């Protein structure tokens, strides 16, 4: 019999070497006597690492069938395997049926509950363990602290910390690392750092935990400092994940020089070839727009997997190189939904709607399960193409697959209906979202109506919004734009007061909207107060104020603001010069107007647009500079438009300039013979025949 067991053991070992776990376990049943316990332990270990639940059950069955009193440590291993295989029911049943248990049994069950996301129940078992007469040990405390970290249960964690001190386990680096981890997750970073500093010999896991927690809590600079401190001490070799975390921190705060140093360190320590480090390096080089370096890392041996392929596609796509991204995408040996989303996002980000539509079509043909990100990108494509029909089909898919309760998708639907001009569907969907909409939902409905010049509807919506949720600055800026369109001075003052009373931080956009609303409501003094109270004024704010002054026939103030803007070192743009030329028209500053027009291209590299030419024609025509007007019109780089010719025609009659007037009339008749013009100084008329 012993010879048979030995032969079968060798046979099982052969199958295991051939990576055939199923046949190895099947061979167990060729013997009706127990094998050596070390074989069972090895099989349980392999079943756990491979999540092989069927084989694990067979091993346990053979163990308890042919061993009247199986050793507790093997049953504990079985509980651990069931936990790793997400079969918590099997783990609990085996635990309850054990004739005898030890502390390892409790620890195995606590670990199983923790691994399966039942941290609260695991903490309950931790307390039950002591009540059942089994003392806690290092493994118990480490498991319990891990559960506290998952639940962000800081009070319980502090209690366990006290027990660790009481039981004398503070010097245990594993438990100390667990305490650092839970304090960091619960945002008690000072306590985490204090605990770390108390470690005499922190190991690579301890360093990784403190660096990662600094990064997770938005303390990227501190994470980088800790990494370089670890390198300086040179006590332990950093884990690949530690290097990756440091690179992620550099990427987050654009610390490119530090990232280069970490890259050099990873080359020296041969960690650059690990997938996690190469992926982080690709990410930071891509964000720094150094795609050549990113691609070199990608082409390294052992650097290509699904994640790094997707990272490279994302890098090229987000940087506008969609052709390179598509080439890589087509070469990918395998793709997941993240890969498809990366390519689709690249096209939508750069408004390549037809290519985005092609990717959407290919996604549907690939039989891959799309997620909420895909749906949002598809809806963005519908908005870009103004394809209401496709948008409605997506809405149907959302209903059928139960995505309609997803707030992000619901807001994307609102945006799609608004941009496609279907305000009725937009309002209908908005009302259906009444139980879970947020500020973005309100902003979408307001912006949609404002975009389609439905300012009255905007004013109606805002009062309903105030009953449900406080508006943000973006919402109020949209409402102020509606007030400007309606010349609603009273409502503008109410919103301004609401902003002040409720302590809103008014950014440049909000102040620009206030200036625009007050200006259009003919309340220039209030607009000037808002402008003067702004400490940091940018081009957008100056443009709003200059145009507001022109709207209120205060060209002198507009020109003064233009000089003030130049003194502050701001470079004017097309909108600025439109306001300046309007100011010159208001004040009759013909010479200054021509000087500004000439300076647009020569001094500020701003190409004049149609509206600038129209304003110069208006300036010359209104103040009788007909000779200059004739020269200007005939030297324009394009043929004058109908409105320009009519303004020239009117100016020539007003100031008695027959030659240019007849030229304008002839050009008008050529462009529209159905409405003939004739120029006679004694009988100025336009006759429609």
C-alpha cells in the first residue's frame, strides 16, 4: 500500500510539473489511503493561487474522507482557499463543522470574510475569536486593521492600535505597516507619519504604504520627498509599486525633473522593465507631451501588455495624434472596453465625429460589453453630429440596459437633447430625473435654453432650482446671460445680491457675466463698480467692459480702458479691437480708429475680420471721410458685402459724393438686380421694381 501511495505521489508531482492541476487532483482518488500532509498543503496552495474551486473541494473531500482526524492546519488552509475562490459559504460550513479549532482557524475565516468585501462581519468575527477563548496574534491584528482601512473605521483602528501596544507587537513591521496604512486611508497622515518614524527598520512594504497614502490623500510633494528619502537611506530596495507610486505623484503635479531622476533610478535597479513602472513612465511622458520617449519605453522588452497598449493609445489620442493612436489601436493583440473608450475619447476630444462614429460601429460589432463611459462618449458624438435620431436610439439602449439611473449618463442625455435643439425632450427627461438630478443637470437645462435664445424659460427654471438646490457660479453666470438678453435689470441686481449674501467666490466668468448684464441693462455705473473691484483682471473682463461702455455710448471710457489694458501688459484680440473701433465710432476718433485698425496686424498680429472692416467703413462714412472711405473699400482684400455697399451708398448721398455713390449703386445692382439702386443727388432714392 505504501508503495502505491509513493507511486501516486510521484505521478501527481509529474502532473503538477506539467501544470495540469486537474489531473493531479483526479489522481488522488486512485488511492483509498491518505497521502502525506505536505502534498495536501501543496495542492491547497495551488488551488488558492489559481482560484480552482472545483479542485479545492475535491482535495478537501479526499482529506476528510480518508483521514479520520485531519490536522487543523490543513483545514485552515482549505478555509483560506475557499476565501480566495470567493466561496464564503464553503469556508463558513467547514469552519462550523470542524471538531476542533485553533487561532489559525479564526484567522483564516476572518481573512476569507475580509477578502470577500465583508469587512464589518470580519471585525465581528475578530471580537468573537476572543470571546471563544482564542488570543489574538499578529495575523489577527493585521486582518482587523485591514478591515478598518476598508471601512475607514478610525475609532476601531485606534482601539486595535492600543491592543497592539498592550500585547507588545509594536516592533512587528507587518502590524506597524498595517497601522500606518489604516491611519493614512482615514486621512490621519500625521499619525501615520509618526507611526512610520517610530519604526526602527522599516521594510519595503512600510515605505510603499506611507508613499502611497501620501499620494492618495493629495500630498504628492510629500510622497516624492519620502521616495527620495528611501533612496538616500539605501536600507531596502524599493518595490516596483513604490517606484510607480512616486512616478504617479510626479505626474499629478507635473514634477518632470523628479520623474527623470526616478526613471534613471529605475534603470539602475532594473525596475524599468516591470510592467507597473513602464506603465507609469509612459503616463508621465505622455502628459509632458514627450511621446517619443513614451514610445521608446513601450518598445522595451516585456513592456507590452493590455494596460501599456491602452496607455499608449490614450497618450497619442489625447495629444491630438489620432492617426498614430488608431494605428496602435488596430495593432493591439487584444482589446478591452477601456481600449475602445480611449480611442473613442481621442476622436471626440478633437471633434473628429465621423471617425468617432466609425469606432462606435466597430464597438457594436466586437460584441464587447460597453460601460457608462462608452455611452457618455457616444452621446457626446451625437451632440457633435447634431444627430438627434442616433441620440434617441442611445436613449433607448440606456433604458433597456438599466443605465437610466446613472447620473452621469442622464446628464449626458440632457446635454445631447439640448445641443440637438430638442428642448421638449430635454425638459421631459429633466423632469424624469427629479429624484436624483444635481447642479450639472440644472446647468444643462439652463444652458440648453440659453443656447437657443429661450431666456424667458431660463428665468422660469431658476426659481424652481432655488427651491431644490443652491446654484453654483456657472449656473448663475448662465442666468445673468439670460438677464442680459432680456434687459432685466431688477433680476440682475437680485442675482448679484444673492452672490454677495451667500458668500460665493465670484471668478472672472461670473464677473464678466455681471458686467455684461449691467451694461446691456443700461446700468453702466454698476458694471464699472464690479470691474474696479476685481483685483486680477484678464482679457475676457476687459473685453466685456469695453463693449459694455460702447453699448452705453461711452466710447471715451472704452478707449481709456484699452490704454489701461495695454499698460497692464495684456495683448488685445479680435473682440478687443471690435470694442475699440466701436469706441472710435462713438467719439468720432477717425484717425485713432484707422491707426488701431492698421496696428491690428502690424503690431499685435491680429488678422482683421469682417466686423472690423464694417466698423472702419462706418467710421469713415459717418464722419464724412469719403476720400479715405473710397480708398479703403477698393483696397480691401475681398469684395465688399451688400451691407458695406449700402453704408457707402448712404454716406455718399449724405455728403454729396456722386462718383463713389454711383459705383456703390452699380455694384449693388449687380449683386441684386431685383432691387435696383440709382444715385441722384437731387432725388436720392432706392426703387424696388
